């Protein structure tokens, strides 16, 4: 065993088993990162490297021409590329903020107020988890159509605010919050809204961070909802607009292969950044999800 003087005078004990464990973990991390590395390399490959045989993993002569081709391929005289990006950002951000508010307030009212019929409502949420999201698209479309929201931001946002899994996740965490603290705050004269914002929500940061990651990933990459709710070119989101580049997997032209690679990189980058920022809270959620009172 080797001892090394570490930070603030502490001693770091290094053993062969620890070194072996860290090497194995490092190898696994590098292996799982290979798809992301290949994605980044492909986005910056020129066309001659994209179609070279045998295929190259790393890029030799990086270029940003693929991103220029992407903007040109998606841009038109009436709808520029920035419009698709703006639509995706607006829809995704509003859905993420809205679903956190709706799910947290709904979970708080179900758990702490215990209204009549609350258990039956929660049972309906559990039943909703059994169905695929695509099964509910037909009734959702009928409701949106009756509200005359087709081809608007409301059609893309409203059906995704109250999601059964999000309510279920926050309800399970809300049950772990002590009722005694809420009662003490009420005795001290705090209102329900103040209790919810200043006491309950800070304690739910791990769960809300996980909810933000899941909601952002699902809605940023959502292609199906804009496909059925949107008809005009100006209302398309980025995932739907990207399909016009490739024309489907079978119809992708050689000249657009670089644009498709750049588009894949741009679609993946925000989700990786969001998860990297909030991974600590997400891991904390996974730890506490197994604790039972």
C-alpha cells in the first residue's frame, strides 16, 4: 500500500485493488463515451471523409461546412433556419417550466391536503402510466382541434404540461417531506403559497432537476407532436424540420449527409449539456428513490 500526502494534510491510501478498480471504471467511461465522440467527429467531417472506406472514427481535416449546409438546407425565402430553432426553444422551455409548476402543485395538493377523491385521482394517474403516449394522441388531437389550437404554440405546449409520470415522480418525493414542518409553519402564520415556495420546493430540488432533464429531453427531441398538430412551415420545430433535409433514411442524398451529421450534433448537444449541469441532482434522486419511511 502506498501513502501520498493529499489535500489539507490528509493521507491518500493507494492499493492495488483501488488502482485496478479505477482503471476498469475509466475504461468503461471511455467505452460508453465512444458514441458521443463519434457523433462530434462526424459532425465536423468533410464529405470525402464521411464516405471514405474503410470508415474513419476520428476526423482528420475538421470543417464547419456541414453546419453551413444545414442552415442553407433548412433556410428558405419565407422561413429561415433560426425560426425552427426559436420554435423548439420556446416550446421546450415553456413545457419544462410549466410541467414543473403543474406537477409540483398537483403533488403537493394530493399529498398534504388529501382532498376527497384524491386517491381515485392518483389511481387514474397510475392507470395512465400503462398507456403509451402515442395511444393518447388521437383524443388529444380531438381536444386541441375543438379548442381551435391547431397550428399554434398552444397545441404543442398544452398537451405536454400534465404528464402522468411527472406527477407520479413528484408525489413519491412529496410523501417524504415531514408534515410536522408544514404544521409548524402554519402555526407561525405562513401562508400555503409561501410554505410551498420557500419550504417544500427547495427540498424537492433533486426531484425537480430530474424532472427538468426528462422533460427537456422528451420535448426537445419530440418529432411526432409537431407532425400532427402543425401544418404551416413557420410553426415547425427543429426535429420536424430536420426531416426535410434527409427526406427519410432511404431518401438522404450524398450532398446532404454532412448537413444531417451537423443536425444530429445540434439536436444531441443541448440534452448532454442539461444532463451534465444537473447530473448531481439526478444521481441524488436515484439514491433517495429507494428510501422508504
